[in-house]
């Protein structure tokens, strides 16, 4: 069977061009992006959030799955990056950009999907869990697939990964997104 790469959504391609032009290397990879689109599409009337907008690549992937009655709110601490990302969505009132600390998202919670790619994931993981609606999906990327159990990061037990995988209010798993990267997916229990 012959496989062909699906074309990128238009706004994703534009955001990737912005990332290349500005030298921003922190954008999500297409394998995670497709996961984001799927997650947003699974909550067609949901409140979708992103911490760490960057130049808008992850935002564009989330937007590609955004339902007609859904909302997407994203926060970026760097005003220039936030403005570059917001310029990709001037015509869509469902998308809101915040500039500042990730905690600005709190007033928009609870979230049906939360792509926690920037602030919060490490600084206040318990608060990240609190921001999820019951049944809400949390997506955390930029992990390296573990070769041992318990997982080790920089020579130490990976307490952050274990926090999310073992949290009593979450059911969670880790999935490989490429041979060298993985993501933690979690759903908040009722």
C-alpha cells in the first residue's frame, strides 16, 4: 500500500513558516499536531486551552479540529510571538490570545482539552489538573520514551512524568509520537 503525506492545514503551514523565519524551534511536531487536531475535534463544543502559544503552530493544529461551537484560548508570555500567532487568526472570534503568565488561563477554565506545552506543566502540575473539566483531556508532549521503569530523565527518576501518569484524579498513558519522542495523555476522572 502506498502512503502519501497529508497536506498541512493552511494555518499550520503559515505558522511553521513564521517559526522558520524567526528561528523559533519550540513548535510542536506534526505527529503531536495531528493528535491536537483529533483532541479538539473530539470536543466539538468544548473549551480548548493551550499554554505556550509560541508562534502559533500548536494553536493552528488545535484550530484545525475546532468545532463551530468550541472556543480556543491560548497564552504566550512573549508579546512578539503572541502577536505573530494572533495574526494568523484575525477572522475567527472562537480563538482568543492572552499575553502573559500561563495562569491567565485560570479565568477560562475548566477545559475540555488542555495542551499544556508551556507554563504550568512543571511549575504547578496540581493546578494543571485542577483546570481540567471532568472528562477533560490533558496533552503533554516533549517527553523521551522511557527505556526503563521507572522512567529516568537526566539521570534521575522522572518525577514529573510519574506525577501525571499516577495522579489519582487522572487516567493516563504515554504514547510514542516518533521513535525518539512521546506524549502523556490524561483524562480527568469524574
